[in-house]
């Protein structure tokens, strides 16, 4: 079977979006891995990686460089290089860049046909433009005030320079 591959982080394609940073994509030809998603996401100070949400599958985050703020279940926690955050299914969370430079986070999450997502309103996340305006299971609705979102190829340099 010839589906396995090796790619160096510096050589992997990257995408970016003005609201939520940029990320390297390990999946090939735009086809998602069927069992889990994995990427390295880079956010700047004050920049959320998305909207405050929970998923029906677990997600895990490892800070590779820099600092960020984890908002988890309405609580704010500072994460630094090599800190690990585990979110069991149903855990509300979002990450926001902090410190004085970029933050690189290894993000891994389970996938599957039964996968669902929910975006609750959260005042703390709203301080960072990371909360939706109303509870919704719809990504389109959760990100409606970020429209038009444009996911474009992004310059990617690794290792990350602070």
C-alpha cells in the first residue's frame, strides 16, 4: 500500500486566514485524514485560532513555541512552550495568542461520521473576538461576522521565529 508518506514541517503546504492565523497542512491533496485531524497552527498575540466551541470528539493541543491563552469551560489559563491541553468530548474551548510573538500549537482532533460541533456564547471569549453572537451548531453562522473568510496559501517558515 503506497498511501504512507513523510513530509518535513518546513516543506508542508500552509493556509492562512486573517482572523485566525495560519496553519501547516499535513493532509495531501486537500483530502482530510479519515480518523483524526492534525496540524500546526500559528497565531499572533490577541488572535484566536477560531471560535469558542465544543466538539463531540476529543481534541489535544501542544504548545510548540510561544505563549497562548486557553479559554476552557469559561476559565482562562496561560499556556507556554511544551504545555499540553487535553479536551475530552464536549469541552468548550478556544486558544488565543499571547506574549510578545507568534505561538505555534500542534493540534490533533478525532474525526468521524458522527462528529458534531457546537458554538456557545461566552463573555470571556468575546473579549478576544472568539465568541459567536448566539449559540449555534453551524460553523457558517458562528463565523458569519468574519465573512468573507478567505483561506489562502500562506508563507510558511519553520522553525518558527519569535
